C-alpha cells in the first residue's frame, strides 16, 4: 500500500494535476465551442437568454469531470467540464428536492443535481457530518448535472 503524499510532494502533485486539468479544459472548451457553433447549440443558448424564451431558459449540463486544486477552494464553474444535455423550464429546479444552489456568478445561478437522489443527505446526520455545509459539500462532490439559469 503506497504512502499518502504530504508536504512538498502533495503540492507538486496538485500543481501537476491542476496544470493538466487546465490544459484539458482549454482543449475541451475550444472543441466544444466549435462543435456548438456547427450544430446550433450556441445559437439555442443565446436564444434561451431572451425574455420571451423563459419556458426553456434553464440549461441542463452533464458533468464529465470535476477538478479542484484543494477541497477548501471556492467552487467555480471552471472546476467542471460539462456537455450540453437539454433546456428545461426553471420550474424543474423547484420541483426537484435533490437540486441544490451551488454558486451564483455575474451571469448565472448554477444549481447541482447529484448522481443519486438522496445522495445530498447521505452523510448528513451521521458522526462524520456535523453541519449543513457537509451536505452541500457531498452534493458538489457527487454532482451529475449542472443547471444554469
């Protein structure tokens, strides 16, 4: 069984993995934006932001990969690689109890849908989870879909 990394080796490992993730994200986002321009998804995203398209203004994204340099780092949308799934009515967020507000930025409110219903509360109430912040952390770790509204 290998020894867990600590100190400088842990820092070096995190720097390398974060650098590789940033490079992968750059390539992924570039290819994705070209693909979205070609298949019309980019146009649909622009149209969804118009006031008369409220019924289909929540964009549902499938999470492909999540990476953070450190668990305590603030979560941003840049921590996720996502692919477009569909558009939904914003009521979808309210109707699903397992969807949690993750972040709010200058453009969107970002919600997270965990992989399994109830996963958000998996540790809540146990000895390992002493606060409601724990259930929010569990939701982010197990985020299967993101909803941008």
